[in-house]
C-alpha cells in the first residue's frame, strides 16, 4: 500500500506531469542536510556502520556479551545509510508515489525505502552468521516478496497476483518446517491440516495487515519496530536468543528508516512502498510462528504473540467485518482490491484531528499491549485471561473512539447549519 503524509489533498490534473514536474525540486538537497537529516550525522552513522562491519568490532561486541547490541547497531546503521541512495535510485527509475486521489502527500515521493530496510536487516544477519535452514527459506521468500513489491511500486501489480505470490512464499516457508502447532497431535491428519491452514492465514494476514498500516508517515516502520522489540524481549525471556537476534535485526532496520520518513514538521522524504511493508510484516509473522513463546503453557504461548500483534489483527478483522456488513465488498477479489480510508489510523486521525497524533496513539497502544505480553510469563493462567479481557476492552474503547471520529464531519456540518439558521 502506498504511504501518505501531508494532510493536504491536491488536484494533480495530468498524472504523468504530476509525477515528473515536482521531482527536480524535491530532489534538491538542502544545504547541510541529506534527505532532511543533518549531513554530519548522516556521515557519522555511515562511518559507524563501516566500522561495525569490521572483524575486530564484531569480536569486541561478542567478547563483551553484547551480540544483541551489535546486531541492533549494524541493522540501524546500514538501513540509515542506505535510505538516501535508495531515494536517489527511486527518482532515477521513476519509482515514485504521485499525489492525488485519496493520497494525502503533496508531491511525488520515492518508494524504495523498503530496499534500505531490507539491506539493513540482511546485513545484520549475514555479518553475524545468523543462519539456519528455516531462516534461509524465510529470507529467500522475503526476497521474492521484496521483488514483487518493487514491481508493484513501479507498475501496479494486480492484487490477485500479489496474493498468489504471498501464498506461494508462505507455503514455501511452511514446507521448511515453520508451522504453527496449535491443534493437538491426537487429532492426527486433522491437526496437520488445521495447523497448516492457521499458519497460512496468520502469515498472509499479518503481511497484508502491515501493508494496510502503511498509510501515514512512520506508522508501518514504527509499529514494525515496536512489534520486533517485544518479540525479541519475549524470545530472551524464553531462552531463544536466535529468534531475538532476528527480531532485533528487523527493529534496527526499521529504526534506521524512520528519521527520513517520520520527520517533525515536514512530510516524509521517502516511503517504504509495498516492497518494505509486506516484507516487514512477512518476516515478523514468520518469527512469531517459528518461536516457542512459553515453557509448557499452551495458553500463554498462544496469547503472547496475539497481544504483540493485536493492533494489526484488530484492524484487519474490524475493516473486513465492516466492509462485508456494509456491502462494500461481496467477494474475495473485491476484498483484496478494495482500498479505503476506514483503517484504524484513518479513523483515529479523524477523531484526534491529527495524523501525527493518530500515529503516536497507535504506538502507545502497541507498547501497552507488548508490556502485557511480557507479563504473561510471570503470571498464572487466570491472570493471563484477565490480560486478554483487558485487550478486548481496549478494542471496545478504540472502536467507540473510531466511531466518534467517523461522525465528527457529519456533526460539524450539522452544527454549522444550525448556527447559520440561528444567525
């Protein structure tokens, strides 16, 4: 899903001209800044990334028991360093998101930010030798999704083709052994079929949910970093450092992209694009499937990732149910191709009167739910159920706030009309 930033709709007239004319001005660098970031800071991070890639730096961190910090740092530095070259390449190739329609940004914006995020993530894994057969399969599938996303950013691939690619990539990962084990083995073949189906729905659902969240500056990358952080924290709680390192690589790569996409007082200088948001969602969903999130406690193992991914799950379920109930979609194809401004972040922006406020609200909700997931391992099953109830209450509260936001324009128009008649 193409991102958007500035709350300003403009009439672009001729789409090709809108795509080409403003680019030259947009590409012009401000004095002493690189894509809106201080040039001195950018050079310093680039040098730090090069230093971290050296063998002595890697050995120093390993000897100090700070391998997690090394992975986080190198993912951040490589991603941060790669964003301006990715923006330059996007302009050269014409991979731009033009304004117009339901989009909110006012000028063509590069769409290859996902390339920088993927480079940071991959560099952190390769530099640390974090490889396993299952992880190699996940990375290969993520690469296929990335290429498909770039093609979509450049030439608008149909939603049906994108879904087929996601299904194939997910099936490939499952064939390597990355499968949920929710249903008991006593069900024999039914358990196998059910677990495969649940895995397919989970991975494809989270992948698309993250893509749908890529609708405001900083939202997808920021939420991806928050989810990755809590996955890493729970992985360390449960003695799974391998999964923690992978999650930290995602987190660092997302954080390296944010300074160029979530800028105070300025629109984004670059967007993730489908190539970025789908890969982030896909990798995080696979990490959740691959991990064992509790020691012999099935309820906690199931609830922990649900709480961490709760916002993505809620948004996907909420919009799907409402679109079907209101007749906006009547088939699977219509559901895939439907694009509207009825997602969680859109409605919160209406209620709060600010896109930035909506993004920060979602970040705080994600952090709150993640903290609940961290507490699960230290409480009884009864308290775990209470935390689930708490998450459900949060959903109700957010739904009420969303509905209030949805009716604000109507209330405003009615109030204005009453005021006009009074005067």
